[in-house]
């Protein structure tokens, strides 16, 4: 078990802004890439005005006020202003009508705050539902109208922020975070990163997400630093922003880091004090590329919404950073526990659990979720991991993402990292596929580096040299882009359904005698009428028993001894045919072609409808 850092500093968002405005009102707080900026005094004033406008509508501390806006200075003002007087519930501005209506109803939204760049859809829905709308960034001609409106002070346990879990396996759960939760997390992040007023963060994470809110905005502000607020990550202008604003660091998810490395100019990039990565696993290969590119340490951290973001982090030099680890506990108490909630010894895998000032008290209105999430005072993260002898935490998988391939438990992250070690692979994600007899099979999607190509067969051969055979994906899909969530984070659960369309391919009939024999054998074993040369045996229902039967059938038709491992290494007729041709030799193949041509003249020229001639 590892101890938490004590809470220090202001516990209220409004208190923090007002104290900084009084101490250093002229100091820059927020900067926009279009040249606008807000000082500490201006930020405090604008957020007070917004809080007063909401209070004048009858909004109180327990009400939920939604913010729907693109990233930028006005979005930041909206978030901070709402938190002064109510529970702020930011939503993704790209949500559809159905999604906005769902979240408005689930949150029981009392008001909507927007900016000039907000989508009309959110305003229209609010108007139809009778929800008042306030625009931030418009001329404040009505400032006098709310002067004198009192906003009752918040308490540390009052809810400041309400976010939703991703809802990949169930309906999204409401995560209410108090002012005290946020204050604890801000202090934890600022201490871990040794932030000072001389730092300047470039925030590329969406501000409706806990990563962007806490690491990109609140923690830097709490430390006295300033924040550059671009609309989104934009390449290659990102590198110009770093230099123009004198940014000292940025934080992002691994897929963003991969894109940044790929777009880095050949003439060098600005030097930073450090780079931070969180929200999903950072492959050691990507970490090394980032450090080589920027010449600074890369700090991998571990966070989640229910903990107001940061839970653990690798420390800055000169302390040791361990690639592949999410570092040391950096705020809450942490333990690895068994199913009954008992802490496990060092080196033993179990579920990662936390408790502390930054951890939410409970999900809102969801007693069933709370019963399963909390055990003996510990919040169960759903992640599997273990501590090493030095106290560094290693995440070995997401319990809900673990792949059970016929009883063999496989951690997708291990496959991701093996694929990312290939020089041609820029992004990779392994995931489970439903299988009729195994229960689940393993698949992976990859995106090559720009200007490079790589085949699924080559990647599987690469993995066979690095992983146990049963861990190698039966299918590897090469894409130009992997579907991601709104924060740029790959959502592994549900990937099979999202990628199903990419798995479709045109039927290709056998093109020679060897492919015809293999296709016949597999069609019989899998009880199919026909099988194309590119159809994956495992996607069609193959398992180890059927593979053994297929080997016996093939050996009965061809003069070879075929190892069963060849089925797993070459799970298509086309792939397996290449291996079989090597074993047969040209003379035997020529004789097979002659014999097949006698019974099926012109068989090599498959008709357009894909049937055998």
C-alpha cells in the first residue's frame, strides 16, 4: 500500500482565481493562438460575471449547467465560471442530436453555456426544451445587469464537475467530482511535474475530458503558470505554437504523440522541459521516439475520471523513469487487491485500487455500480497490474479488455507493444473477436507510418518471433486510420463491431490446383459450400480441433506432412498455399495442375461470379 500526498492550497475554484488575481493580476493566465490573452485579473472578472449571470437565472450550487463549446479561451472561461456557482457538465461539441438530448435529460441540465464557435444544434435543442442559453465571449453589455447579484460561496464537498464514463459496456455513469477532489488532483499534478509560474502549458486535449481539464488547464493555473488554448491539435502548426508561445510542456494521449512524432520537421523542434502522456498505455517505442525528437524526458502517468485524473506518474529526472511503467503513486493511496479486496504482495497481479482526496465519493444515482466499484473503502479501477520491488506500478491489462481465447488469457497491450516495435507500424490496437467455439479470438488493427506499406502476413510473421503462438492475432487488418473516441484514445471494447466493415473483402476463387485442394479441404472441415483464398479460417470458426482435422484431410490429398503450426501461421488458403508449394516442389505441382485440368478444364481462370469453373 502506498500513501497519499496531503491536500494543500485553495479548495475552491473561485477562491483560487480570486487569490491569484489579487496577488498577480497582470500576469498572463490564458492565451489564444489568434493573439488574444487573458490576465489573471481578467480571468477572475469574466468568470465572476458568468457565475452572476447564471445566479440571476436562479441557478444554485446543486444544479447542473452544461457547457458545449470547442476548445479555446472562451471554453476555459465557461468551465471555470460555471464551477463558481454550479456543477459544470461539459459535453463533446461533436455529439449528435440523440446524444445531446440523452445527456441533457440524464444530467437534468438547468442551463447551457456556449461560445461563438458552439454548434447550433446544442442551442436549438436547449431552446426546444426550454433550457436558458448563455453565450460566453459575446459583448458583456449586460454586465451591469448582474452587478450586485450574489453567488453563494461553495463548500469543498460541493460538486464542481460532472463527467460521464465512456459507457462502452453499459449506459454511461455520472462521475460527480467535488471542489476538494479537483483541488487535490491539481496539487498532485503540480507537485509531480514541479510546475512553477515560469511554465507554460500548450493544451491539445479536449476540455470536456478529465485529462484536458485537470492536466491541461486547472493544474497549470493552480501552480501560477499560463496555458495556451488552441482549438485542437493541428499539425504541423503545433510546432510553431510551441516556439511562438515559449511552451515548456504539453500532455497528450499516445495516439497524439504518435502523430506528433510522425509530423516533426526535419530541421528540429523546440526544446521542452518535459512531455507528459496519459489516458492509455504509451508504447516504449513511442516514448523513445519522443525523447529522441524533443530531447527531453517523457513522463507517463496513469489517471481516470473517477480519480479526477492523476493516480500515479513516473517522476522527473534525476529520479528513475521506467518505460512500460506508469510510475509511482502520485496522490491517492494505491494497492493491488484480490477479488475480496485484500491487498496482494509485491509482484503479484491483481486489480488496481485507490482511495484518497481526489477520488469521487460515489457514482451519481447508481447504487449497483457503487456496490461493485467500492470494496473495503477501496475504489476498484478495473485495471489489472502489479507493483515492483521499487514501488513502480505496471499495468498488465484492463480486466474488461482481457481476451479469453479458448481458456488462454491474453493481454491486448502486450500485442500492441509487439506490433509497435515493427519499424513500419505507427499505430496498433489488439482486440477480441467473437468466436463460435473458442469464445473469443484475437485480432489487431494497424496503421503504417506515412509513406510505408506493410502486409498482414509480414506482421504476423514478425509477431510469431516475439510472442507465444496463441497470442498472435488470427487477423491483422491494415488501415489508414483506426477509429478512436473523442479524445483521440482508442476504445478497445467494441472495436470488433466498429471494424467489421473493414474485414469485408471480395470473394476470390482458387487460382491453381494447390489452392483448389486446400479450399476443398477447408470447406469440408468448416462445413461450408465454398471458401475463398483470402477468407480467414479462424474468422470462419476454426479452432485447434478443426485445424487438426484439416491437416489430416490435406495430408490425405497431398504427399506432404503438414505441421499444425502452419495453419496458425498461415490462416488463409492463399497464405497456406505458399507454404504447401514449397513442400511439394515444381514437379508435383505441375502434375496436380495436369490432373485438375482433366476434370476442370481452365480452372485457373476463375469466372467473374467467383464460382469454380
